[in-house]
């Protein structure tokens, strides 16, 4: 089934968020943890990053059930110095571990100016941008990294070794539209290929190679092969740097030793590593002066003469904000395949799946 054959149904974001939270609570997750996971997933959907949204809930649930992810982790945080926080996530879900670590790191950074957070024994944490946004809300800048199961071959190789190893940067602007830069060191996030396979779609040229090292448009062959690095050898080098920060400096797993939650045959904890750097703007300069400066920078950047075919220059974070505003009004679309998985999951735990917006509007009429 290709993309055009996939029927899309629209739901209110608030309804999907509540469904997600209730399912997790029914599974045994604490309410505050469930709220964090639901917020992270649905924010991804609102911002148009559907590959990291509610479509991930079924695989998380499956790994909770088979005890490959700890539903109720005892997260241990150790302040090694006023500016270094080491975190053992006890094999919990990365959203919860990173949220709690960021909140603690914000407190520390407001005292020390800069705080580094090293997290081990974690799992997938959704979008790195979510944690940068949390820091920006407190007028802190943030740089975030995570490793992941093998997805990228080292430059010149044909077998996946590095994860897609995303990195994100967040800078507050004094309003609700911070500068948010979120990218993987692969040419595309592996989650987009996973979602393409789930929805029966082909992938574009230049995204991946198969097991033989040949270019492929088949998402299944891509997942068995390797995603291509961003910018060739430069992307491969960045993937290595992220691997050192998140896999070695944290004490987590690295490269092919990071387990995939999508592989049923895997044994042992994923042991994903995350690394964050938080910077309190006020410790560097007056925060209002910084806001004036960054806005001047962005205005001047956007005023650069436009190349043919372009009527606007956008800074990273603008598209996310516009998409979020739009989807909050118009709803979040789910494909048939994702919808079937979520409805099945809800039935298993006695949680009714919400009505689509079209049905609600018909009832209201």
C-alpha cells in the first residue's frame, strides 16, 4: 500500500494525549511519568515529526510487557560536581529519565552557569528538541545528544555501526518560538524509515543502502542495511563524536552494542546514552540584552535577499511553531496502520480510543 492508498483520519491532539496517558497508567506507569511521555509524543505529532509521535506507543508498550524496558525505574542522579550530573536511568523509558535529568540540570545550571548531564542505562527518548524546549522555557540554552541502535555505516563501510545519533540545539528568544535545531547525523532519521515501512511507503533516493551496499528505495531493505550519513564523511565523523559523548563518557553502550527495541530477538537492556549541556544565559550576559541580540540576528538573517523560487527565509523552530499552531486547530492525522495498532493497544488495556474530529463535529451539529 503506498502513501496515496493510506487513508488518514484526523483526531484532536488533546484526545490522543489523554489516550496515551491512560494506556500507560493502565499498564502500571506512574501518572507523572505517563504525562511526560504523552506530552513528548504528542508534541512531536503537533510539530510534524510523526515518526517520533504516538506511533511509537505500541512498541514501547510491547517492551514494557516483555520487561525489556522498566515501567517503574528507580532513577539515580549523582552530582559529581556543581556542574556535572551523572544519571543512571535503571532501564526506564528515555523520555522520563531525560525529563527528570533536565529539570535537575536546570536547577544546577542556574547556580553554576553551565551543567553537563551524562545519562546511561536509558532507552529511546523521542525528539531531542523536546528537552531543548524545556530548557528554553527557563531561559537556558541547551545542546542535546543521544546514541541509538546501529543505523549508519562508517564512511566507506556497508554495515551499520553507529546509531543515527541525533543532536539538538535550543536557544531562547524571549517568546514561545525559540531557535530549535534538531537533526540526526544520518541524512534522515531512522524513525522515518520505520514509519514508511509501517505505512507501506517507499523511501526517496539517497536515503539508504541495502545489505549489499547498494542504494535502495525499499524501507525494509534499508532497515536491514544502513541509512546514509548526513554530508557523507562529515556526517560519519559527527556520528562518531556523538557516540563518544553519549556512549563512552556516560558509561552507556556504544555502536553495535546498543540494543534495538524493534528487534524481538534482542536480549539485555538497550543501554542507550544521552548527553546534555545546559547554559544559563543570565550568567553570560543580561538575558534581555541576549533576547534583543538574537532577535536582531534572526531579523537580519531573514532579510537576506531571497534566492529564486523562495519567498521566505525561516529559522529553525519557525516551521515547528507554525505546524503546532495549525495542528492544534485542525487536529493530528493518523494512517490506517498506525490507527489499527493504537486501537488494538487500547482494547488490550480497556481504554477506549477517541472519536475522530469528523465524528465529533457531526455529533455537535
